[in-house]
């Protein structure tokens, strides 16, 4: 029972985990990205289309990454090079993603593919209770584990990571040290967006191997809220994403058990829970534990005097 | 040689005024390519949009029918924008407003037409206002990000209305469709010219006038603008910014809530699943395109109404998904942001070495 619930938790949390990690990379560079929801859809459709055309899941994941990277680079160009309003540009990206995937997804509705299958990791999967849920999963879930560590390593153990964090905290200082601020920001937005796309691909290649219009169903927005809960750390993003996976798993479990509570009410739980978590983490941040990148949301112009 | 951007000393007024229109034109152009990819002839599609939406008195009346909720929601969102507050939750506020009005219409038993409409209006106003007020309270008290809260509450509001129309409020004689019983005649707006155009449209215009007067002729409107442009100065001047944030979000949601009232009283005559096909999201674009003016909201709402009516007809004749309109709206916003840059900066090719 616990194993089944944990397993469902990990599977429901993984798309949100990828999306949160991608959003963290954006925000660490100082750029708010509210296009996460749209990017997930673009990733989901691109991944599904590429897999159903090529028959290869790997090509699907790459396509999802590239498509979301390109779409995200539009947000990057507008907010970094053109110093446009980040909130409006992100909303535009989400709207564009919802619309474009509805348009191009028409021909994909009803198709099926062979989705990701479970790969058992010998040894680790024998650990009682947590073995099966974490180490008898599909390749994308293992990729998400690797990313959590890789991103933390990148930010805290490499020069480029340090430079990127500085760009998000104090772009003028980074500029003085010869860090190309705009290039770092643009790349962070693009690559972060690509990772969000993989989260979308998880929905259409692993969770339910098919394309459904608007299949991200607000997960992108939950990810945006989780970034604050995670205080911009990839480890805490893992915890946050599984917390939500857990809520979703329990809600599905309730429905399967034939509870008398309306399905509509149960479906509200993840959103209500996100709001609660966001409020609690904001209050906590306000009490001085703030990790928020100092220049988040502000365009950088070398000529501006502060 | 390289491109450099330098700040303009002063931007041309003509350029500033024409930017939204140019953005829409460029978006139409780019969306044309998307349509070609989707196997639709863009020229024919665009002609059809304008013919359907403006080419006949019926088409025009349908456009005004769609313009109505957009004006309310657009006014609501733009009111909050004035204070640099982002109300992304107009969609949910429309649903809650529609729910409040329907609750009165279905269960109050009021017989008098005007008392009934007044009660429905008040219920919609309060429900929409309180729904947004939650975000306002959280923002004012703990600086919780209102973008995320208002947006997440959209999902909750839509699910809540679904719960009602699939469950306790479902019409027992409705053949199991997700809708409530029809409202009595007392709870319905008048319709005009044998079309679906209803009193809500005139209420929306009146509302735009009130908002204009509120913003330009009252001390509260002035405070909102000051808090929006310079919160520090506002605080020194003794303005209560926290209270103002709550009130503005409440009012913003209340006006969006009236859109829900107008939809159920004027058009649907009942509460049902999917009463707003995204008016609340379109309202964000309207507010941004209209910049700071209530009159602008009315004009842009009409433009978007044309687009929605045209989009509906494309859906029928070309099987295009309704959501395609979102892609188009996203493009408009992208180009509008880009044009803002060219209003503020001049781009020049600078000769010489890259380090120059």
C-alpha cells in the first residue's frame, strides 16, 4: 500500500519536478518565466509528435527539449535583449503555447504510442519500501534525479554557476567582472525552458502515452509557485514536487476507492494545497530567510544608474 | 560592426499611439504562417473573420455580445494594473460572479424584476470581489505573489462551478447535462433588435464611464495611480497602501464578477459548465493593450470580440480549435512588448571594433 502510493507520488511529481527545475534556472538568472504552463504543453506535443513519427522515445525527449528551448528563447529575447515586461511576456508565452498546441495537436488526437517502460535498477530496487517507488521507474525519472544533483552542482561548484547566480543577484557587479550578463540570462531562460519541455514530454510519453489538448492542466502554474516554496534550490524542488505528487496520488486513490466526495472537489486539492504552501513559504521568506535572487524581475540596462 | 541600442530622449507620440495597431497587424501576418502550416489559407480565413464578425447586422450583434463580458473583465484587470497589481484571475472571478448571480436567481424566489436584478448584481459583485480579495488580503498582509494566487484560484473556481452544475444544482429535468434549471423571467435582461444583444452591453459601457470618472475625477483614483507609480512616495504621503491593495483587488474582481452576472442574466439564463471560454485571460491582453484608459478597454474589447466571433466561425468552417485564438493573442502581446522597446530605444549599427 505505502509502496503503491509512493510509486504514484513519484510518477505524478516528476513532470512538476522538471518544470520546477527549469523555472529555477530561469529565476536564478533573474528572469521570471510565467510561460511554464505553455512550455510544458509545447514539450508534451513536440515529444509526442516526434515519437509517433520516429518511433523513438529518445528522439521524442530531444524534440520536446528543443521545441520548448526555442519557444523559451522568444521569452528570453523579449525580456533580456528587449527588456520587455517579464510578466506579460511569460503570460503571452503560456497563451501562445496553449493555442499553438491546440492547433497542431489536432492531427495527434487519438493516436497512441508505446510509452516509457520501467527499468529496474538492480540492488537499489531491493531496498524495502523506497526501493521500488524510486528505483523501479522509467528512464525519465532517473534523468530527473540526475538533474537535481547536476543543477545543484552547477550552481555551487562551477564558475559558470557562480557567474549565473551573480547575474541574478547583482547584474551590474557581474558586468563589472566581465560576465556577459545578457548572454547568461538568455541562455538560462532558453535551457531552463527546454528542461520544462521535458516535464511536458513526461506527461505525453510516460504518464499517459497520448496527446490530450491542454493536458498540463495547471501543473506549470503549480511549478511556478513551487519555485518559491523551494527557495530556488533544486533539492527542495524535489521535495516540493513529490509533496504535490503525493496529494495527486492520494486524490486519485480516493477516487478509485469510490468515495462519495465529488471528483471536482478532490481535483481542487492540489491547487488549494499550492496556495497554502505558497503563503506559508512567503511568510517564512519574509522572516529573513530569503533566498530570492535580488534582481528577479528587473531588466538590466548597463546605462541605468541605480 | 555591431548593433547597439540607445535610449531615445523623447519618443514620438505617433509611434506610441500606433504601436498597438502595428503589433496586431504583425501578429496577423505571423499567425498567417501558422495557419498555412495547419493547412488553412490565411487570406480566406481573415476575410471570413471580418465578414462574419462585422459583415452583417447579426454578426455585429454577436460581436457586441462577446464584447460585453470582455469590457467588464478588461476594466477589472486594468484597474488593478494601474496600481501595478496583476489580477490574472478574472476568469475565476467571472465564474464566481456567475455563481453568485445564479444562486440568487435560482433560490431567492424574488418576483420583482428590478429587485431580482439588483440582488443578482450585488451577489455577483461580492462573490467576484471576495474571490479576488483573498489574493488582495494575502498580498497586502504578507506580500504573497498575487499573480500565482489569482491564477491558481481560476482552477478552483471553475471546478467549484462544475461541482455545482454536475451535482447539487443540476437541473433534474436537464437530461443529465451539466446545467442548472432556467432562470425565471424576472432574472433575465431585455434583449434588443431580435438578436442576442442584451442590456449587459449598455451596463458595460456605463461601467466603463464610471471607472473613467473614478480614476480621473476622484481622490481614490489619484491614490491608486500614485501607489502604482511610486509606492514609497505614497507611503510618505500617508496613503494606506495595504488597504488600497486589498480594495483595488476586491473592486477588480467585483467588476470581473459582473461579467459573470451579465452572462447568466443576459445570455445563458442558467449556470452551466464552461460559461466563460477564457474571457478572463483575454481581459489581460485587453488591459495591457488599452494601457491606461477605460475608453481604450472598450475599443480593444470590441477588437477582441471581432476576433472571437471570427474564431468561432473558423472553428465551424475549418475545424480550427477555439484555443487557436490564444496563440494569436500571445503573438499580439509579444509584438507589443517588442514595439515598446523600439519606442524607448533607437537601434543603430555602430562601426568599428567590437570593444568600441
